[in-house]
């Protein structure tokens, strides 16, 4: 069957226009770029795409270690909808996230404001405040495991025998409510220096002319902070918010070391549940399904934060 000449001419015109557009956008040697990109593309594809695709397949199988996978479709995801342990882990992950991010934001802003003020030994105090963030997570969790100990812990000793605030010691890690609060407190202690350094960098980038103009207009210190500092730190708030949310949903070391997910599964997180299913009970397919639900939650939270930021700009 003969191809109409008009059709051939149209395809040639489109191809020519596309080549001209690429040449203008990427330069005259844009074809050479494909040669340089291809090795990196194949390398990234082998390291990311294949494991990602295999994990999707694994989440749709009944896979036990040492046995071949059996394809079950969406059975693992359906099981998650009525799995009480999974539901508890999701709730705990949200509590960990929203229970700590607010305190980290406040403490981070306070830290940045203190370090931007004319105080003595500013570099020394900056280094001291960074210690919780740079200290190994497991080491910090082990230290607080001793501090919160119900019988030999330093916290109970101070509250009962030194300050006489409590009549008797509290089992900080043996009661569901106090165990959750203790893990969140340790996470806040470890995480707020990252917020402080991020906000400090954002405040250093604010032009001094903005503060001078606000002062000339008669704005007080609080008004300058509210109308100049906070709006200018909007991108920094978005950055640390997204990074922290991803990190909070991946919380593992603190609850694992301090409580092992107890008491009564009150501090188990999604990562802990995935670890238990995959490496304690050898249910690799079910663990992969939990991982993809976690990915969806993180992507949804990131999308919400980006949408809120766009709304603020609008």
C-alpha cells in the first residue's frame, strides 16, 4: 500500500522541526549527549528500577525465605486492611510524626534566633547544640533507656529524691502512654538541631534591608519576626517539613532499642512492623506490601505539603 506523499511530507516536517528545537535547546552536539547519558541511565536503571519492579512483584506473592514465591495478586494488600497490628503501626507512625514535628519547629526557630543574636561563644554553643544530631542514634537511645529506667533511672531519681516532684518512680517505658511520650521526647531531642541549623541558614540569607525598612516603618521586634522572618523562611519550612516527615515515617532505632515496640504494641512503627514480618517471621511478600503502603503515605504527605505551599504563594 502506497503512503500518500502529503503524509510523508508532514512526518518529515515534524521530524525536522523537532530536530531544530532540540538543537536550539541542547546545542548543536545534542546527539553526543545521548552517548554520555546512556551508561549512567543503564547504571541507575539496574540499581533502582529493577529492585523497585521486583519489590512490586514480591509484594504480590506469598514469599517465605527458602521457598519459591507464589503469586497471590493483591491478597497481601487486602490483608493489611484488617490487620490490627498494621493499623496500630500506622496510627503510631502518625503520632510519632505530628507529635514531634511541632516541637522541633518551635525549638529549631528558638535555636536559630539565639544563635543569630550577639551572644558570647556563639561557635561553642552551636557545637554543643549540634551534639544530639551528630551522636549515633543507637547510642542516644541506649543512654535514654538508662535514663528512663523505672528502678535505676536518673530521671526518677531526680524527680523523686532530689526535687520531690513525684512520690514514687514512674515506669516511663512500661506504660503505653508514657512509653510513647518518652520515645517522642528522645526523637525531639535528636532532631531539633537539624531544624535549628536549617533555620539559621535561612535567616542568614534574609537581606538586612528588609529589617531596616521594617524598623523605619515602626515595626517592633515581634512584628519584624512575624512579617519578615517567618514569610521569608517559607521554603525552609517546606524543606525541613518534607525531610522530617519522611524520616519520622521511617522511625526505627529509638522505639526498637528503647521499647521493642511495646508495651502492648503501643510504640511499634511501620518500619518495625516491616522488619518483624520480613526478618523475624520471614514473610517477605507481606513485608514488601507494607513497604509500598509506607511509600504511598510518604508521597501523599509530600504532595499535601507541596500543595499547601503553592496555596500560600498564590
